[in-house]
C-alpha cells in the first residue's frame, strides 16, 4: 500500500505538471499573440496566478471529482486513470494540439471504474457532463453579445487594450488553478494520502512548474497560429472565458478551458464578422479532443493491468 501511495503521488504530480504546460496557450496565448507579453513574461505570470487559483478557489471542484464521480476506488485504480490521462495530454502537448484534461481524466476514470466494477455515481456524472456543455455555450453567448461593444472600446486605445489583455490573461491563469487542479489532486484527496491544505499546495506547485518549464509550445500555437491576431477580439474572448469558468468553479463544477476559449472566439468572431480565426485549426482541435480521450482510456487500462500484476 505504501508503494502505490507513492506512485499515486507521482501520477498526481505528473498530471499537474502536464496541465500547466498544456494549458499555457489557453491562458497566455492571446497575450503573446498580441505582442503584449513575451513568452517568458507570460509563463512566469501564469505560474503565479495558477498557483493562487489552486490555493484559493479550487476546493469545490476538487470535492466534486473526488466524491461525485465514482464510489470506493482503490489507489491502484486512481493511479491508472491519472497515468493514462498524463500520457494522452503529454502526447497532445508534444503535437501542440489543445485537448481537454478534464475530459481525458474523467473518461479514463470511468473506463477504469467500469472494468474494475467500481460503482459509478450516475447523478454526479450527469451533472458534470452537462456542465461541460453549459459553460462553453455560456461563454460563446457572452462573447457574442459583448464583443461588438468591447472591441470598439479597446480598438485604437493601446494603453487600455494592453491593460485589459494582461488583466484577462491573469484572470484566466487564476481559473487554470481553480478549474483544472481538481483532476490531478482529487485522487490523492479521495485516497486520503494528502489532507487539509497540502493537496492544494502540491497541485498548485506542479501546475506552476509545468507552465514555467514547458509552457512555451502551446503559447506559440494559440498566439501565433489560431489567432492571427486581433487584439480586441483576443481580450474579449479571454475575459468571457475566465468569467464563465470561474462561475462554474464557484458552484463546484468545471469545463474545458480550451473548449471554452474556442467557443468564446467563435462567438466573438461571428458577432464582429472577424476573419482572423483559422477554421482548419478548429477542426484539428475537435478531432484531437475525441482521439485524446480514447488514447487516455486505452493507456489507463494498460496501467491498470500493469499495476495489478
């Protein structure tokens, strides 16, 4: 039991690190693409505020993923799900393709639970899945209505625009901690390995480490390739993403930061008739969300088999 507890801690740290590196583009790609911040500045700022978001505002979501998805899972089962999700997200980051760490981890946990005959908490699962749809749609609608007004306010006023871009990127970095750390540390909370404030310090540290050590890849991808780059549009999309994500977090639920950013961009694009978003990128990202979840489930079953030997 002591050995598997250490392996579970390692898996939690690895997944936290993967989250930091993987979501760097979603929280700071806009600031980099608009040339408001350098890559080094963006990763440093994101690391600080992701850590704070984890420490201050993630407990509700952690509780949901620890106790509202599956019943009494063993440390071995929880470790297998985390390791499978980590491999899938690492591959996505290597390919510079945004994926959903939330969905990757949840599907891994569900597949492991089904194979191991762990009780699935269907009501909790249903609410979690519905929030994955509701939050991005809310972001799209909010961006659609706010973008015309906001872009007209920001356009032509560089000082105000720079302030808004940095502010929205900081807000989004904070929500990275509040929104996503749950998937990495809910398992150690459920297993009782870390208690009190220690899981939040643990997860926040490794998310920040991921941003600083390997966050540049997706910052370049989002900032330089997806948005080519309309700064007022970027600021509005970033802001609506952060508002809707933190709103869900405050009631104990989350959604994919990448998906919420993409729907925000989509809503802002259509309300302003912008042509700065590359449609082929959207298609490749959507395909990767599906493939990465299947890859994660497959690797989780592999690790479950190996850890059970």
